[in-house]
């Protein structure tokens, strides 16, 4: 009904309904797109600050939609997580990344694994199966998780992360510093790598104490024996500061954007970044 201030409600209701329809449409599209091979990976290199060599690449998923064109993960990962499609999508990402990286000499590959995957599947068993199928060396694989995975069901997370470690897989805490319990999580779970969230890197140059915060995280990594990666490095000045502060690994648009499989191969064989 549309009378006496109820108009707001009916407007809202129809908006919700529209959104539900849009959501269902997207889920259907994703299901179809997965079967049709519309998803693809790009790889963003992670560089050594000392030699400027590529240490590893991070696999990042994209969707080439037949009508809407290219869609980035922030616009479909949440829908995949809500609908359960993250399970087949996440498995596809893992397999595709391992197949690709098996062709490259020596460098590692990292894959983002959603908390929803940890919650609903045995991620260690999935990884075991995929490395077996692809012949990829598990010690060259790194799994990136956000602390969300640790908070929901700590015991389950501990088992899964322990299972991954037993395979030789490295564990990275992604978006470090953005959550509430990054510090305690670092001690209670077997991480190898801290990825400093790009917000902190962005703040290095233009906020009071921004650089000191990053220095403190670098010191924390050192004290705990963890490797630290700075994400989202966009300026020469940030890179200079990070190098001076003994940050060993950097990732960001300044050095390389996420790129195609072919561009990674070119980069690794000594060509320019894509
Ligand atoms: P993330 O894991 O934190 O990945 C880093 C994001 O920052 C990527 O965005 C990357 O393209 C972007 N980035 C890299 N360097 C820079 C920089 O210098 N400046 C700025 N502003 N951004 C930079 P992308 O590819 O859009 O991915 C967004 C998020 O989507 C990822 O954040 C990750 O949480 C999620 N995601 C991507 N691929 C996957 C996947 O295969 N599985 C899951 N579960 N999540 C994924
Ligand atoms: Ca990541
Ligand atoms: Ca991140
Ligand atoms: Ca800035």
C-alpha cells in the first residue's frame, strides 16, 4: 500500500524484490559462466625489493561476461560466497593456478581461499587432490586467507590450516591489520607470511605515523620469524621507504598490474612487465 508514509515501505519492498531478482539472475549467470569457461585468472607478481626479481605471483579471478563485459572479483565473489558457487569457482581457481605455475620455473603461486570454502569443505584435502592431479610442488603454493576464516570456527580453521602446513603449503594472512584480531591470530595460527593491507602502504606518505605503523609491522614479522609482503605499492617513494625499512617483498601497480598468463611468461623470460 502506498498511502501515508507507507510509500517508503512499498518503494523499499519493490527495491528489495528487484535486488533479489538481480541476485538470482547473477547467480544463474555465474553458474552458466562457470560451465562456459567465462572465468579467467590474472597473475600479479610479487617482487623482491633487493634484486627486483619476481618471487611469486598471486592468482586473481575475473569474469568475462558475454553481455556485461569484464567483471572484477569484488562484484561477484560476495555473490559466489552467498550462493555456494565459491566452492566450484574456488576449486577451478586453485587447479588453474597450479596448472599455470607448474610451467614456470622456481617461482611460487598464491591463491586466495574464501572463508566460505574453509567453512564448507576440507580445503587441505582439496589442495592435496589438486597438487596430485597437476603434479605441482605443494611447497611452491601459498594460500592467502583473511582473518574472517579464523574467527567463525577457530577449531575447524586450525585443522584446515594444519592440514595445509602438513602438505608443505605456505600460509599468508591477507589484509593484515584491517581486522580486529590480526595480532592474536598471528600467534595462534601457523602463518608464514603477513601481507600488509594496502591502506597502510597508502598512509605511509601522507599521514602522521603512517610509516611508523608499517615499520612496526615489519618488526613484528621479523620478531615472529614471518615474511612480510607490502601490498598496493603505487609510488616510488613508498618503494624507497619500504626498501630502506628492510621490507623484502612488494606487490603493487608501481611494479606490475595483474597480468595474463602470457605476460607472466614473458616477464619471467626477461621481457618487460605487461
Ligand atoms: P586481495 O586478495 O587483497 O587482492 C589485491 C587486490 O588489490 C587485487 O584486486 C589487485 O588487483 C589490487 N591491487 C594490486 N596492486 C594494487 C595497487 O597498487 N593499488 C590498488 N589500488 N590495488 C592494487 P582485485 O583483483 O580486484 O581483487 C579484489 C579482491 O577480490 C581480492 O583482494 C580478493 O579478496 C578477492 N579475490 C580475487 N580473486 C579471488 C579468488 O580467486 N578467490 C577469492 N576467494 N577471492 C578472490
Ligand atoms: Ca590476496
Ligand atoms: Ca590483500
Ligand atoms: Ca596516499
